């Protein structure tokens, strides 16, 4: 990538990319026009294009993995395990791993100089911050001291949850601008089976932290 040329697609995709079906095969280019409900509808433009560890599907009725390959919880919803896609890369070709999320957790989320109050989605109902660990390069474990049944909904809903983690490349390595992980999606193919949670609130009421 140093010479300004992209590697072949097969070298840019993770080992198991997210596969999404489309109603029809489109063409590159063109203009998308979307209607906004009013000044408070500030997330309208991101709903169809945003990426995160977890996100809402196109219909807005399920939370599905995106940067993550899968997610699961224990029986009492105090421990959530997020598995990242092997081979996922930042836009400059550097691997996106659990170390990036650990940097965000240890050096950003828990840094009181940057965040006097930690992000609400990693705080349990008791007021204590979740413990985040990385057993390996593809696995991140969020452990709460009380049940957190809304973890997946929070991670998909909160614009700042995905923005903060996406900004890690800049914070960790000093880049002057955000460099998002390369989208993990292959379009116009057979959809894969993903875990899902029924949407608890209207798709039009996504809120920032």
C-alpha cells in the first residue's frame, strides 16, 4: 500500500468476512438521497453506512456482528465474549486485533484525563466499570459485576461506542486522522447465519452517549 496501490481483494478481506445479501445487484456511483425527520435526526446519514463491532442489520430489527465475527454471553449476562474476524485489517493494512480494543479500554476509556466519566455502555447497574480482557488476538471478554442484558443493543446503538474503537488506530499510533478497519463485508452473496437480538426500541431512536 506504500506505493498507493491496493492489494487484491482476497488479501484485504478477513478469513471469514461478513456476507450480506442485497435485493438486486447495483452499480458503483450515483447519488443517495435520504429524508430527515428533523434537527434531532442526526444519526440518519449513518444508519445505512456505519460499521462497528456489532451493528443493526439493514432492516433495523436485528443486531449482527460486523467487525466482530460472533458474540455471546454467559447464562446470567454478566460476561460477554466478542470474537473478532481473523485477518481483519485497518485501512493501511495493519491487523485489527484485540490489542487495539485493549488499548482503547486501558488508555482511553479508563483515562480520567480524557474521560472523567467512563462510557456508559461499559458501566454496570452497580456503577462499576466492566473488566475487559483479551485472552488472544481475536477474543475480547467484557465482565460486569451485574447482569447486562443490553450489551449488544448498547454496542450497536451507541455512535460513540463504535467511533471510539474506530479511532484507536489514530490514538495508538499517532495518525492525524481516523483510519477505519476495512469493511468486513462481501456484497451480493448468500447470507451467513448470525446471532441476533430482537430490536427493543425503534430504529429511529438511536441515541448518542
